[in-house]
C-alpha cells in the first residue's frame, strides 16, 4: 500500500523525534555513570586536598609564630638554670642524628597507622649570597650578647611515608605540632591515589 506524501512526511517527523530522544537518552546513559565513576571522585579528592592545604597553611602560620617565641627563649639559653637547660636539651638534642629522627618520626607515623619508607637529612648550609636562618639566629644571639653553651643549628629532614590517607595526614600534622621535639614543617606533597606523603621539615639541635 502506497502512503500519501502527507503520511510519509508525518512518519519521517516521527522517526526524527524518536531519533533525537534516543540520542538524548544515550547521552544521559553515558554521562551519569561517567560522572559518578570519574568526575565525582576526582572532585571529592580535590575538595579534600583544597581543605587540607588551607587548614595546613593556617597551621604553618601558627607554628611559625610559635617558633619565633621558641627562638627568643633559646637566645637566652645560657642564662637559665641547669635544670631548665636539661629540659631544653630534651627538645633540642645535641646532634641531628638521623637514627633518632627516624625513631621519633616512626612513632608518630605508627600512631596514625602509616609507614616511614625513607628519611634523609641535610644540614643547613645556606646558599651563596644568602645567609641561612641558622646564621641569622647566631648573629642575633651575638649582637644581643647572649652567647649560649651550644650553638643553635638547623637541618632539613625529608620523610617519605606510605599507607596514609587524608584523615591520617591531618592526624599526623597535629601530632607533629604537639611533638616534644621541635619539627617545623616547610612543605609537603600528598598523593591520595597512591596513599603517599612526602614531608620536608626543619629540625633544630644544639652543637
């Protein structure tokens, strides 16, 4: 049976509308799982990292303020009693021992369920044309006429950790902040997908 031109045109319009609906349904079918499987998890990780960076930036600002107070106390180290000197020696050991740092930091990592994969220590030398923080501290001490029994030295310690998450990273940074030994976090790199964290910290000791 032959269709009239009007019927044929009507049928074509129906197929065009049906095809458009099918394309939209297919697009949504692919888009929704793609969003749930790929975009949403990455966005969640990004938001977590953004919050972590902002929080740790505030923490670092507070710790730097505390360190300034610590350094003022250390400048007058010679003038305090022997008992107080022993207490300070607990916070500032007389060497940047890599083994002692490893033991100290491993205990912090174990407290949050992470593992220390490696540690390296670089003594603060300062770069050409630029004095290190250690030299500036010693200069201030000398100018104030407050020489100490031990000179304040600095070193950079790089720690590599595994088996760590966003929550564990927050807990670890809180433990570092409240640790007996002064550990000044200079930078960190958190890789949530691999569960790895790299921490660069400035440590202080007397020599």
